C-alpha cells in the first residue's frame, strides 16, 4: 500500500500545483498581483528495519514571489513622481493667466504708461484725458481679473487638498481592515490579502509618501510625514482637514494620534497631497504676493506723484489709486491669550518681498520670522515703538502680546484684491506741475532759474502752492521770502560759478548764472497751466523707475521676474517628474521581474505538472494492479 499512498500524495500535490499555476495565469493582468508557487516537500520517511523509505510528497505552503525592497522602492518613487507632476501641472496652469495677453498685467501696465505719455503731450485735450482714465480703468479691471483667476486656482487647490486627505484616510482604514484579516488568517501566508494590502499602500503612495514597518503578526504599520503613524496594526489614525491657526478658511492638515491632535501640514510630503501643499506654499502664495507687490508699488508710487500735481480745476491731486500702504493683513493666532492689536503698513515698497512673516513673542522677546527662508529678525523697538522690516512697519496699536502669542503678517497677498482706481473724473487727473518759476523782467544779471520740480508733499500740503520770492541782495547772497518750513531765509550764500539748488515747500529748483543785486525770481502756483503735463510725464516716467526689489526692478521687470520664476518652477518640476517616471518604470520592472507572471514560464509549468500528474496516476494504477495480483495469488 505504500506505493499507492505515495502515488496518491503526488497526485494531490500536483493537482494543487496545477491550481496555483492556473491562478497565476488567470491573474496575469491583475494590477499588483504577485506570482505564487506551491512549495513541495517530501513527506516524512518511514524506517523499515534496514533503512528509511520515502512516503511521498506534500504541499507545505503556497508562497508568493515577493521582494519587499523592490516594492518599497516603487512606492517611494511613485510618491516623489506624483508630487513633482502635481507641481508641474499646477505651475503650468498658474503661468497661463500670468502670461496670457488677455489676463497678463504686462500689456495693461504698458498701455497705462503709454496713455500717460500721450496725455502728457496734450493735457488740455479732454479726449486724451479720457483715454488716460480708460487705460487706468483697464489696468484695474485686469488686476481684478487676474486676482480672481488666481483666487479660483487657490480654491481648487484647497479643495483638492481636502479631497486628498479624505482619500488618504479612507485608504488607511482599508489597510487597517486588511491587517486585521491577515492577523487572523493563521500561520499560512494569505497571499491574495497580502497583495491586496500592497495595492492599497501603492494607492496611498500616489497620495502621500509612506513608510512601512512589518510586524511579527503579519500586519504592517504605515507612517507618513515625519513619523506620524497612519496605521498601527489594525488601528487607523486618519488625517483630517481644518482651518489654519491664523486663517480659518485656509485648509490645513491635522493628525489625530494617541497623544492628541496637531497640525502637520508642513510635515506632509510626497504624492498628490505633498505636491498640492508644495505648490500652494512655494509657488502660488509667492506668486499672489508678487502680483500684489507689483500693484502696491504702482499704486503707492503713483499716489505719491499724483499728489504733487494740479488737476484741471487747479487743485492739488489726491490719491490716484487705492492707498495700498495699509494692504498688509495681520492675522492673530486662534490660541492667542493676549489682546494685542498689531498694525502693519507698507512704508518702503523697495523693501517688499513676496514672503509671509510670523510675528511672535517668546520668553526672550519679540521676533519676526520670514517664512520663505526662515530668517529671524529680532525686534528691538517693537512693541514700545514701530519697527520696520522688509519695507513693512509694525506697531502695536493697542493691548499687549503675551508669551506664546503670534500673528501672521501677509504684506501684499491681498493687495491685488484691494487695488482700484480712485479718480473717476478725467478733470481730476493731476497732470500739471504744481508750481512754475519766473524771472523778473527788470533783472539785469545773467542769472537763470530752472523749472521747479515737486519732490514731496509738505505739511500742510497747501504749502506746496505758497508763492516764494528769491531776491539777490548782492551778487553772492540772496533772501527767500514766503510762507512755509524754513521761510523766510536771509543771507543765503550763492556761488555764481557752481549755482545752487533751492528746496522749499516740497519743490526744488536750480539757480545758475550770475544774478545782479536786486534781481528777483519767483516760484508761484501754476495757475491756468492747462497745457502743462509735467506731472503726467513724471507719472509716465515711473514705468522705468527702479522702485521694487531693493531698487533693482521696475513694476514691469518685477512682473517679468515673476513669470520667469513660475515658469522655472514648472519646468524644474516637469523635468524632475520625467526623471522620476523613469525611476518608477525601473522600480516597476524590478518588481515585475520578481513578482510578475510570465505566461511562457507558466505554460511550461503546466506541461511539466501535467506529465507529473499523469505519472502519479500511472503509479497509482500500477500499485492497484500489483495489489490485485497479490490478492488473487493469496486467494487461490
């Protein structure tokens, strides 16, 4: 009977091996399936007096072909590639409205300055004034259109962050459930469950970078970020989305673990979620701030100049654009215990950056951290007095900050939304210079006075229009009479060789030549100066003025720099995504080399197992015939 039992054991073993091979073939197109093999081992031998005799074969287990390191590498490369591809795609979408002719600020800014140059040549022409005003309205509309477009993209990104966090949490729960089923499956490896878990973790890797740690009971712990345990055995700790500590409408990522809930936005990397967060923090936020910096620079410098001109009614100009010196947003942290009211004001457009800042008080004092690069500024004057950092002046308007209190300072991120044209009447455009100069017709010397330039609004502003008379008391001295700061001035020394520059009441003027004793010169309001376009020329000249980025860029070149940065970010991410895709393909190929189903190999196995099965059946047949012959011999 031993040979019969041996044949039966072989028949059963080869039948099960055929089942495994058939299972492999049927799953050749199943994503994430790992090829399986029936592991055959000899059955326990029997000692029959003169030696051990084999008793057949048995299937010890069904094992999947699996390389943990190849699979882990695939997950890591997938997370990195997905993150870079997300940044690349969104950067391309961001660059489109920034550079498109219908929404870009470049064309609108150029048209705005061109209209000012045109009206400067004919300030008395009502149609030219209207055209200039229309150019300003177009610029304001273009800024709002661009800001709305960027705002819509930000809302989409925020929505996708919320959706990605929800998908991550759902996948974590599924991994925990599969872990539970694996842990209760016994000692034999549940290969299909293991593959199912790997597929779930692979899907997680497309959403966020993961790290896995196998456990003795067959489960795996899944961690994200800087070690936050998303899955521990059969327990899932899902991520969640909530309002930020400073901005309740800006979604941030939170992790709830055994020790409580905390914000982990800055720790989340890789996958779609990491790409979304990187794009929002590194590309979109700086882009919106850079647009705001450009329009703030345009508005603040234009307002300063417009207030130095006269409109068609002879009145000094006011603000041309919304006063964006107060554009910075100050957002207190939700957990502040103090009642401090902090104000922020733009006082130097050249110093503005495209970063946000965090104002905080700790046990050692007050500090301001530039979030783009982490640079910390120790505040020595604040809060007793105002303190200026990067063009923004901070002051404590009321109340006080307790230790641990903090505020988010956003200097220009909201400036584009606030940007608008104040003047609606073309006659109120202050295009003329406020004052003019004249030499008395009775002068006998060779002295010459230039055209005065308005350089600053005095206090009070009306002093700018006060008449001032310059009277030479000798060839080398003169008196200045009039009303205003520093006036009257007597005995002012004059050198006929070098001339002199006079500055009073917010204007400056050049004196040259050799005036004679008794010669007079006069600075007076530019009454009836309808054909004077000096202030319009000054406004148009701001097109090339290097007022931004530390005095290194004009509004147009600063905007061009923004386009270059966004384009570069998108290009670098795209190149990185392509390189990572090659590594993903390599990792996938490495995994398939170990775990993939090869139909040729399986077909060969089928033939081999078929022959072995037939041979085992033949062993059974022969054993049965021998046993029958033995019975017949005994019975006779």
